[in-house]
């Protein structure tokens, strides 16, 4: 739907970050599909998906759809509308699927439902664009980085969300994996947009 506004979707992505995601997705030239780690209800996925459709690529949206630590009952970012009382669990998959359908992206965005690290280890083939925005616990963020960055093709784009150098501004794990990427010598920093860091695979 051309008039669908991703800003109406539940999520935590700023407008300038969303525009950067879309711009870098549209500029992809490396081999392989685009991969998003952590989709929540699909706000970022729509931005990436619209660009991918323009360049004739697929997006694989990886999420277990059970929420991160901060989304659980009693935590600061819990949303009761996304809680399945029968199962006693957060479940964002129905909302995600509605978002993708409303955006007209069902032929472009493929949902991979399961633990990111398990899916990353099973993945075969190159990835042209990797957006890491999954769980922000150190074990989770590091696991996502280690499971998926080896698949990124030369010239591919790595994007990491919620990178805050100052601990007062937010959690440290995304910042720590950004530092790992830079220190590895395998990635070249491209730009920073708010809390979104963009790097290129050398």
C-alpha cells in the first residue's frame, strides 16, 4: 500500500534512523539478500523492505517474536497488547504479519521465526546487508554478531542500532559489538545517524 506510514507501527526506531536504513538498503550492491535481526512489530522491516523491493532483493526478518528482557511483564517496555495471556508470553508475530501485509511487502519480506543465533548458524550463502537490532543483553548481542557477520559479503553493509558510547544514554552491548567490528579490521565505519552505526565489510 503506497500510503502506508511505518510511523504508525509500534516500535523504537527514530525517523532519521529509519531513513538511513532505507537509504543504505537501496544502495546495496553486494551479493545476497538483506537480513534484519530483531523485527518487533515491523517498523524497521517496512523501511528496509520498501528499498529491497525497489532493487529486486528479498529481506529475511529474523525474530523469535517473544520480546527481549525489557519487554516482559513488569519491565519498562512491556506492552500488554502484545501479550498472549493463554500462553503467558509476549507474541509480536501476529502484529508483525499485519504490518507486512498492510505495507504490501509479503512478496519481499520473509519472516524467519526462531532464535537468531540458531538461524545464523544454519544460514548458507552470502548476505548483502545486515541490520542488528535484537536483544541488548551482552550474551544476545554478541551471539547475534558472531552468528551473522561471517555471512556478510565483501562490500556488504552492517548496521547496528542503539549504539551509545556514553553509558548514561543506554545499554552497552550494541556499543561493545560495534567496537568489536571496528577493531576486527574487517569493517570500515561509514556514518552514524543518531544511535545507528553503519559500517562496510571490507
